[in-house]
């Protein structure tokens, strides 16, 4: 199995067959992670640096665990606290790190395109852990794996993505991935949180949950950032919950076996009702977290094969 | 100014932007002015001391470029009067009308005099400075418009900083009108466009860039039109870049307001998709638009609704551009690519050459009350000889500007300047 990419910067660059390759390999890692000896040596001797220019607990922990389980030497750098505050540019930071010869660089940055820029300046493999509102490819991949395992397939499904689409990199990567795999995508949210021109991406847009959720197989909820709740984009938290929060009544419009997903962290009572999030028959939110580690292991494994191939 | 020899330019395709004609003939120049325009090929020596054979290429009045940023004072490492002047000469720009958005702002007669002195010392082309309309371009207090006019300011502008306080703006317009001063503004609704790095649409959504609706330009223009109707001021919109702003402009002109409009060469030749993978050399202000807007704006130049094309030359060093797209500085250098980029419109049959040239020479000169931009007897001998067909691949390393942030790097272009003359003296030649 070869993977013809040096970096994992986005879903946009991936072909459907490559997406399947990553997901298939991730299945192996799911099995490994569920065993008692959660360890392999595929990244032994390699150095992985996690550079997070934006706060993250879950994604960073997931990448860290993925690297450690595969034997890499993992270092975390909280970039908000370091040189960025001293005025160093992104490229200088990248060059400094590059001089330390990392093999895998996992980067999250608040600005769209920043990870692409960084990837042009370093010699190692770069994994995008989220750039601005642009892409979050490993999140889309873990969502895809979760859906495939729950539904038995990753095509011809009707999938609703609900909430703050405009500011969401998760939504963009998912729209691209699920579109490439030939699913029907419905976007649901208030028009103030819908990016302009989004209809041209081959999706259906709704501003009514009951209508949008009709007969869908998968309901993906997005997190609503606190700073967007106070009248700027939506009138209030409670009106948002009333119109766009996922509760049992709204979910009843979806197919009876529809699954509920959320990239976390959740705002219970804002975008999702607590009971739904905890309903083991509907919610696959915990499974998403599990798949996250496996997918990241698969992605790093594939990129490392390329590294070894070039060595 | 050095007195020039009696020079005869022969064998030329003469572009007269005022008459909108293109004829074969010769041109006699003496003492920095055009002495005679000869519209045939029967060449008589005319007692010339020097004869320049144009080899059948085009001879036109030099480009008059409103809105050039020379980063002096403040950021001389990006561009100086010397390098900007050399770039202008190489690009066929014989008059640079400079922007006051330097550091510090050109907002008092003393700093304006510095600009004029520096330009006179080192720039090989004519330089006419603009001054800020409000102090520090802060939009709060008007500048000494009278003193600045006396010191040589040809227009007043806060550049891309929009005066949000309409009371301040209306008073500045009223005061400027009493002195006959031209005010140049950036039509843009500043709150709606705050923080935007791209134009709203499919591309900005795909790339996840903060974007502004093209409508913000029309809102800004509508407001400004209401203010000039109220004050009677002489007004020029620096860049109209969207189709939605055009009907408002057309109505304002039809209503007899003293309004003209410009656009930038980049908005005429590039669109939002050119940004591709976050290429920051394509980040300009206002941001590049959709292709439909580009075409509408080219048509507006062809019809004369948009009067003036500018390079909006904005030097930025590598450090200001090698950043994530949102953080990167806006602007592109354009003095040297202005002519070949403009020729794309001619080669695409979207506009004829004399009409295009009118928007690059006669119209801006006329709007500023300058004698340039004409190919007639008594006009200044600011001339450019060029070949609109000569092909080349743009290599930014060859630019004379100190900053080389051109979006055309590596692109195939057509149109080369062969020689440039200012007041009859050759300032550039290949």
C-alpha cells in the first residue's frame, strides 16, 4: 500500500481510493487499540512534533497517543505561550523546528492556509490538525470511519451537517470527503452561519431542522462557539437551541436508525440535548473519539512509509 | 530640467488618446514639448538634430498613474523615489501621482515638500504628490487643504482608510470644494468589510477566508455620491471593481455630479480564483472579484463609464507577504507590469488600444489638471515607444522596484516598453 502524498493538508487533495486506503488501515489500528498490547513500532526512531497555535485538548491528546502507540518520540509545543508572543513569524518558527529534524509535524493554526504555508518550508511530513476555517482532515476521516462502521458503507447515505457551517473547518472537510464518496449532503443552520456560495458545492441547504433532517441516515452536529452566541450571529443561546438544537422531537424526522455525531467538545443544551448525546442507541460520539486515534495512527503510518521510502 | 534637442520620432504608430485615434506618422519634439504631429509617412527632416526611428512600433503619451505608493518616508526598504522612478520609467509611466499613506502620513505642507524635493532629486519621471484629506488619515480633522494645494498637492485622499464620520467627511468635502480641490476616496462600507481578506463567494468559502460581500463597495459609493450631491465637491472614486457599483456611478454622472471613477489594473486582469492556494501576492485591497465583475469593469472602461486605470502600485517586502493569507499585507507592485497587463485586454479584443490608453494617460491628466496625456502640439514631450505584441515571460527578479511582490511572476505576457521619454529626454531604453 502506497500513499502518494508527502503531507496530509486537507481532504481536497485526496482521491476516494486514498480515503479508503486510510480508513482500511485505520481498522487495523482499531483492533490494535482494543487489544492489551497497544503498541507497534512503525514510527520507532521517528520524531513527531505537535505544534498547536490554538488551544486544543482532544485533538492534541489524540495525536500524541497515536504517535506514542506507534513508537514515535512525541513532543508537544504550546505555541500560544512561546515564540509567537515574542513576534517570531510562522515561517521562522517552522525553520527553527525544521532544524531539529522532526519527521512528522502536526500543526493547528487559527488562520486558513497557514498549515499549507508551513508545509512549503519544512522537510518533514506535515499533518493538518485544523487551519482556521479551512480544513481539519483527520476529523473528517474519523467521522467517515465512524459512519462506515455504523452504517456498513460510506456511500449513498443521506447526511445532515447542522449548525455553524460558516466558521467550521470540520464542516468543510466533511463536505468534501462525504461528497467525494458520493453521499447526499444536507446543511442545516441559520443563514448567518452559512457560508456564501455554499450551494455550489453540491449540497442542499436548509434553515429548518425538521425539514432538513427528514429521512437522513446521519446527523452531524457542530459546536457553536460561545463568542458567536451573543447576538452577533444568532439572537440568543435559547433561541438557537429552540430552532437548531438537536432534541428527540427533531431527531424523530430522521430515519429511525439514524446515528448522531458531534466532533466535541459539546455544549449540552445549546446545540444538542444531553439525553441524545448520551443515548447509546443513537449517539456515536464516544466512538468518534476512539476512531480519532486509529485514523491518526493510519495517517501517520502512511506518511512515514513515504519518509522511509525516500530515506 | 535639461533642454532637449530638436528630435524627430519617425516611422511610428501614433496613439492619440484624446482623439482616440491610432495613425501612422512622425512627431517633432523640442525643448521638452511636442512641436508638431505629422500624420503621414512623407518624412521631411524638419531640421531635427536627432532622429529616432520607432520601427513601426507605437508612440504614445506616457502613462499618468494616479495612486502610486512610494514608501518614502518611513519604509524606504520597500521602495524609494529612486527605485519607484526607475520602475516607472521602465514601465512607460512618465507621471507618478503618489499616495500619502506613508509613515508618517503626508498631511502637512512640510512633509509634502519633503516628497517633492526627494522626487525632484532622484526620480527620473514627473512626480505629483497627493496629500491626506484628514490628519494622520484618522478621519477626524481635515488637513490644511489650502496650504497643501499651494505646496503642490494635486488631490486629497485618505487612501484605503474610509472616513466613517460623515460629518467630518462632508465638511472636508465642502471645504475642498471651495478651493476646487479634488477629493479621491475609497468606496467601501468599512464595517461590513472589516477583517475581510477575500470577496464572499464559493472560492472564499472553500478556502475558509474571512470575506466581504461585493455589495460593500456599492454601499460605500452610494454614501459618497449622496455626500457629493450635498456638497458639490469634485470627487474621484479610486477603485470601482464590482458590477453592482456601476449603475450608481452611471446615475451620478447622468445627474451631473462632478464625479469620476478609477479601477486598478489587477482588477481588470485577475479574479478571485487566482489566489488559488493562498498566494499572498494576489492579496490586494479591495480583494480580487468574481470573473463576472472583472468583465463588467473592463466593459465599463471600454464604454468610458470608468475613466481611469491605475497601477495601485503597492510595494510590500517578503516579510509582509510570507505570512498566512489573513495576516499578510495587501497590495502588489505594478509600475512595470502595468502596460503588458493592460495589453491583455487589447489582445483579448475587449477594448481598443486608443480607448485603453485614454484611461491610462489623457483622462487621469485631465482630471488632475495636468497638461500631460496628450499627443498634440504644445503638450509635454512625455512619451513611450512600445511594442504591444512582444512576448515575454515575467520574471520578478528583473523588476527595478525594491519590492517584487508582483502577481504576474512566471506568467506569459505581451507588450514591452522600448523607450520612455520625459520632457523630451530619454529616461529608459532597451
